[in-house]
């Protein structure tokens, strides 16, 4: 049995060498130059972990490979009279862990929130534009730009031009970047809202505040006063709070969408018109015209 194992069984942490002590102090002084050695209250190795974790979110390969299991070490400064100033290392959940927990909460409240299997592999890079109308390439460029800017996007046009692919790919990219997101078919979402009612933690309560929400097939739901009211509440909340919203619709314009949405249609369409950049996709139904063409096989709606 070596000495490190003996120390471990006794609960004793052996002192690190002077170089490691100095590196720990340098880590703290990079944030607070006035820090003194006697003010460091955590083990030197923890400060070195905090240094290693400074920009870990930029190279993170996912929680499965995270050495800290999603709880990242950060140096903090404490001022606790009458003991004075001290510097320790605390562990806080990273953005990827918080996003995963938010997704679990979302999935529990909204059964339809997960990207469907057919679209789960959709990516913006994989969205084929070769040999297709110019509007298809313009829509792809708009989607890629919106991911970076956080702007809303309304993808409108006939079925089979790839609107759903783009919306699902955007949701997937947001998730990969460690942010909560949902992709929902509007008729399915309304079913979830009916099921959960107005309860706290219900479908409406969870979905309305997400940083990113893709509403697929808006305008295809059965038009009722209840459905129109719920959609208005959802869109109005996201409009007021400037939350990124993406819609797909077969309506060719905001006015046509307003007609599809019934009594609340003008209010909903007006807000969406201001929230989103409207992009019209043109072209044949890729599912019908190119069933055997791999270039179109992933495009939908």
C-alpha cells in the first residue's frame, strides 16, 4: 500500500508542491490581483481544475465525456464578516446540464415536444439546394443566419418544399449549442394543452417561455375559439418577451395565415409579422415528385 492510498483512507489530503500552490494562487489572482495565499480556502488542485474549465463550454463534447459531469468548478470571492475575504472553488451546473434538465421538464409536460424520428437527423448542412429553386437556397441561408442572430423566422409555402426540415434542423442546432428548444406540430401541441389545462407546469406554462420554439404546420389546426385563444396567448407572450420563434405554414402570406387562424388570426399574424422574417419557399412537392431521389428524401412539409 503506497502513501497516497494511506492518506486517502485516512481522509488526509497531502500538500501539493510549491509550484502547484503558486499556480493555484495565480489562477485566483488572474481574477482578483489582491488575493493573498492565506485567503485560499479550497485545495490547490481545485483551483487548477477551475482554470482548466474556464472555456470548457467552447470545446464541450457533451455531458457523457465531461470530467465534471456537468458541474463546472468556478473560483469565487467570499466576504464573510468577521472572517474577512476568502477565495474558494464552487461547482455549478453548466449550460448543457441545465438545458438537459429543462428538456426533461419539457418532455414531461409536452409529449409532442421531441423532434420526430423522421426529422431528428435533419441538419442545416444536409438541407439540399442543388438543382432546386432559388427560394430554397434563400430559405436555408435565412435559417442559418437566424440561428446566429436569434431572430424569428416564418417559413411559408406549399407542402413538400422543406419547411419542416429547416425548422427541425434549427431546433436541433439550438439543442446542440446547449440551449432548451422545442419543435412541435401545432395540432399536437393543442392536444397537450387540452390535456394539461391551465396547471402550473402544463404545456402552455412550459412552452411559452422557451428560448427557442418551432411551431410546425401553423394554420393546419382545427379552428375553434379555444384553439385561437391559446395560440394568441402563446404568440403574444413570446412577442412581448422577444423569444425566438420559428413557424412553418402552408399559408402564402400573413394575411392568408390570419384567415386560417380564425377570430384571433389578425392579432396572431400581426405579431408574427413583426417577430419573424417571412421567407417564401417555392417548388414542387419533393416527396411526390422525387420519391426515389436521395437529394429530396429528407425534405418535408
